[in-house]
C-alpha cells in the first residue's frame, strides 16, 4: 500500500511516499534528510503524538499538562480517561510528574506553575 504525507520534522516540508507491506514500511522516498525517513516510517506504522491538555485543580483553576514523550496516537482517548480523573493540589511546578509512566515510559507532567 502506498501512503503520501508531508513531513513535519523540519521546515523543508518534504512530500514523502511510503510503501507498506504486512504493516511494515518497505520503501521511503522523497525525504531530504534522515529525520524525514524515520518520521514517515513511524507515521504510517505507529503514529505518535505528545498529549497536551489541561486538568482542573482542586481549587478550580486549570493546569496545562503534557506527556514528556510522544505516545501512541491510538491510545490518546484511553489516556484522557486517566487524565480527566486528576485533580492536583497547589503548589505544582513545571515538570512535576503527575502520572508516572502513563504510557510506554512517558510521564504526564505539569506544563506551568500553580502556587
């Protein structure tokens, strides 16, 4: 199967074609750099994203949070069930781990300070 996508790894925005067989990338063309090849292979086989959202603190304020590593795109909705159950208490600082190993070694961390 042939997939065409635009690379987002650098400002070049290469149009990349990936051929897959049996769920694996067998050919990648159109990339200008090695990062584009890796991006395309991952995007068609197992796309990943950084989960970025907010959680309501116990005092009602909204705290921005994110995963410190990309997680499988297919898991985002399930991970949001865990995130929606969080209600941290101040103080919280940037980088504080709210959920250790929420998915495949990625932690959910605070993305702002709340005193």
